[in-house]
C-alpha cells in the first residue's frame, strides 16, 4: 500500500492527500513532522510530504508526487488528456505554488513566532501575491473548476496553496486574497463542500494542537 508521510496541518501534505482520495487509492497516512529521523529516512530534505510507493520507492516534493500518482494510477484522471490542456493545468499549479504559497509562507514566522518582518519583505511578499492575483485572474476559468469543467490537479493545488495567503493576508497585509480574484470566492466555497475537503479540513483541525506542540518543542 502507498504510505503518505507528513502531518494533516500541512497544506503541502493535504494537496497530495486530496489527490490520493480523489483517485480513490488506498493509502496509509504516517504522521511525522519535519526533520524527524523517520522522515529523513524517506526524504533527505526532512520536508513534508513524502511518499513510499507500493513498490517501496521513496519520493518527495508535492508536485512530483502528483505527477507520479497520475503516471502510476491513470484511472480517475486529474490531468486532461490533451497536451496543451495538460500543460495549462500544470501552469496553474505552478502559479499557485510560486505566487501564492511561497511568498505568503515568508510571513509565517510572524504568525507562529511573532517575528518582526521588515517593511521591504512585506513589500516583496505583496508584490509576489499581486502577480499571482493578476495571473490567476487572467488564466482561471472557474467553470466551475479552475481549468474548466473537470476537477484537475490545479484545483487541488490552488485550494491548499491559498491556505497561507488566507491567514497572512488579513493579519499582516490588510488584504483578502479571496476577494482579489473574481470568481475565487465561489470556487473556494464549492471546493470546501466536497466530502474529501471536509475530511481533510477536519483532520487538519484535529492535528492543530499536536502541530503547535511540535513547533514549541522545535523553538526550544
Ligand atoms: N517544495 C516542497 C515544500 C514542502 C514544505 O515546505 N513542507 C513544509 C510543511 S507545509 C515543511 O516540511 N517545512 C519544514 C522545513 O522547511 O524544514 C513540496 O512541494 O513538497
């Protein structure tokens, strides 16, 4: 059976968990935190998520795991068959990672650790996010899914890539990502309604105290 290594508070973990569930695959969720010896054994970078495949191979990087799942389990596809449309889904996925999650993530130390963030960093983060907003506004179809009428990996990636912008936007930038892109609010609400999203959100909620305890221990 596939093993997904990580923890349910992690948005990156949840992207891959959602893909496994959407494809109807059997998997075991092995709860482990960044830098743990068990995680280092499957991902030398010590980051979440990682995966042990049915054949015993170890893999990491959320986007790589999504591609692997589609290659190994093409049933219930989450990418279109047409190469251009497939690349379009990958483009949206990249946009979500590079222009929503990654800039916003730079402000997490201010959320979880009360760190002071220099004005210049706040401006850079805002600039990155504005680029994401412009790109998503131009490229998203929301018809009803982000790439058109089928649920794709881009929907899963975007859903969880918005998690940190949703936290740091209002609290650190006086800005609301969901309101910034036409149609994003309706799409986000629709995505949240699915049975899979509800299960993942409930698991995330249930993991909050344990994750906070991990952070405290790590801070020493
Ligand atoms: N590029 C990686 C990012 C994974 C990532 O940053 N995961 C976080 C948890 S949400 C983590 O493990 N952070 C610990 C660290 O950076 O040491 C991916 O797409 O899987």
